[in-house]
C-alpha cells in the first residue's frame, strides 16, 4: 500500500491548485459570488425567506465544490469520468451529508474521533462524483483506501483548517463591500481542500487505469 506524508499532500495539492487556477476561477467564481449575493439577501430577510435563501447559498457553494473537484480530476488525470451531472451531483451531496453526520457524531463524543472519521472518509465525495458510488459504498471504499494513512491526512486537514481559521475570523470584522470580496476570496481559497482530495486519491486509489495527465489548463 502507498504511504503519504502531510508535506506531500500539502505541496502536491498546492501545485495542482496553481495549475488549475485559471480554469478554476472561470468554473467556480460565478457560483461562489452568487452564493455570497444570496447570503446578503438572507441576512436582510424574514425568517422563512432567510432559511430558503441560506439553503440556496449553500447549494451554490456545494455545486462550486463539485465543479472544482471535477476540474482537479481532469487536470490531474486523463480518461477520468469525474463530470458533474445531476446524478453525480446528487451522489456527491448524499455522500457529503453521510460523512457530515458521521463526523458530527464523532465530534459529539470527542474531537479526535470526529477528525479520524473525517480523514478516513476523505475520499467519499470524490468516489461518489467520479465513480457514481452511493454514500455507503463511497464511505466504505474511502475507509479502505485511506487505511494506514489516516494520520497524515488528518494532519493535512488540521493545517488547512488552522491556516483558514484566522482569516475567517478577521473577515467577519470587515465592513461591506470589503466583507463581500474578502469572503468570496476565502471561499475560493477553500477549494484547495478539493485539490488535497485529488492528491490523496491519486496516491491511494488502487485503480491504475487512470493515467496522470500533465496537461496544464
């Protein structure tokens, strides 16, 4: 089984993020901006309207995340089927929801079990999107592929969360319209996590028919 280090994950993900950057901006920024605009509307709306607006904003963000994941796959590999269709996006959402519930339950017990679950299921949304696996199957496959590499994945996630925590707190102190731009930039930078997923997938997935793609978009 291949082994990973935290440094490898972070460095390779940064390289992938940079290579995909122009296409990533075209693919995701309109959706992320739409989500931010809807958020502004939600903040000034009554309770029922605010709920639906927040849900719509979240959905726009999730679609941007799925498109980013698909783009990173296509940048890194040739012959991949990781395209965002209504069916694959639904599986992506279901896998993400399943992982969120499992991680949430782990966090209720103690923080550490939640982080371990998050690391073990790190590939589940990608497997749902690329291989059309259902949520249970995607989580089971992810747990199998990441076995023996949970610690470096966990540390990479902690580095990412730590690096984004302080800017997130500072953004909340900014006035409009600076807040809007800063929040949008932070959401766009957060797509780096999807690059980490693809890097881990590349090293740990046993399917060798997917060939590395050196094409730079």
